């Protein structure tokens, strides 16, 4: 890939590469936009097949974080980090080396949890840098951000339900959930409390076993989840799963999930709209985690404040839907416009964060 051309086209400010053969770490940090403040975004540990795959992921995810924080009304920019490794093979030395990498950015990038990371990792990283959030509650942090992310997705689903069915109750609604990781587990808790019927799948046999033990309905073949007749399809795994091959298979009225970068291309938002499927833009609906950890920065963490602020995802989804209807555009375009207008306005009075 032509990295500089891609970064210029998509508005990225910075890409950093870090290696330490002694501890077996190869990592990237991408900083997309710091107009609103320092770049906040998690570190993802994943066994990428190639450097190009890792680079594309960190660049796309960092841009998504800019949009997520801006849409949530936070004074934060967007960044992301990836470590090319099997998350089961992480070590303290590896994570502390990554902490030194974060420290070298001088506060322009603040890290936290993402796929393949734990609060233990954050504790190790915090030994080397203060630019880390998502620390355990007993250390004054907000703990696992997955809890609030799941709550935010639940609120976003309810806003979509109000638009499609005239009530935000999810009682009796069938929710097909692709991926049963931490966020989806918390989401399912809210759905069950309201009387919804979640159906889950995952590529990880251990996740399916956990789902069965909880009495959930399971789809054994992960690729078959697209064919499940449901009210809401909820992508809660990796990105780019809404594409030319999968969209025609969907049997739902709403797509609302916690995965990042769900659309393979912008055109796939149009494809969903043509099929009469309401799409909740991912960076709007899954912002609960970043909202939660933002409340650690420069102040004692307040869980009640985090819950209250995350609940406003409902209102933001409503606003995006209203804008899309009024202007005759997709909800993805409306969400982008909401963010870009805020950043453009602030750019007139602020520069990059140093």
C-alpha cells in the first residue's frame, strides 16, 4: 500500500513504528486527528497475517476513533495502536516495552484496552507511562470499558427500534449477534433483562461454550449468522463484514452492533438503505467505552456520570436518523457530517495537539 498517499487522503497526522526484538514486539501507533485534543484509542493485539494488514487496521481504526470521540462530544482526538502478536503470548516485558513506546509520543497518544488486551496489560503499561486509561477500579480507573460499550450499544438499539417499530422496547425482538466477546456479553445481559431473544455465534469454541452455559441460542457455523431471520443484526466481532456478499443475505430491519468499521466501503451504507435496513453507524453506537475512559482523564472516575453520558448515545442516534431523513442521505453520511462539522469549526481556533 502507498502509506503516505493513504494518510493524506484520509487526514492522518502521524504513523509510528516500534520494534524490540528482545521482547518480541512489533507495533504501530497511528494518530489521525488531534484538533479536539490528544488522540485516545486502544491497543489491539492480534496475529495479523502481514504488515499491510496491520497497517490498514491501525489507520482505519484511528480514523474511527476521531469520529467516535467527536460525535460523543469529547475533547479528544483519534488514535490507535496495534501489536502484531498472538494475545495469548503477551508478556509483561512486551507490554512494558509498549508503554515506553507510548511515552515516547509525549502525550499526543493515550492508550487503553482493545481486542486482545486486558486491565492487567494496562497495569503493566502504566509502569512506563502515565498516558494510559482503563486501569482497574482499585487503582482509581474505570475498569473494563466493555461494560459501558455494551450499555451504549443497547441504548443505540433502542433508538433504532423507536424509529422502525414506533416503540423502543426490545421485548420479543430477535437479535442475531455476530461475535460473543466481552462487549457482546454485557450487551446480551441488557437484552435478556428486557425480554429480547439473542442468538449468538463466534469463531471461538470457548465463547460458544460460554453462550450455551448461559442458555443462549447458538449458531454453530459463524458464516450462517447472516442468514438468521431476526429483527436486529448486531456485528460484534471484527470489521468490514457488511459488503457485497453479506448484505443481500441479511434478514433484518436494523443493523446495530459494537464492531468497528463494519462497512467494507462507504457504498455499502447505500446498499443497506436500498434494502430498507436502518444502519446505526458504528462509531456512534459503540462510543460507550471511550466515553467511560474519558472520565478518568484529569479527574476522579465517576461511574454514575459515565452511565448518564453513555445513555445519550440514544439521543445521538436519533439525531443522526433525523438528519439522514431530512437531507435524504444515509445514516453513515449523516454521522460523518455531524463529526466533520464539529471538527471544522474547532480547527478554526485550534491546531494539532502538542
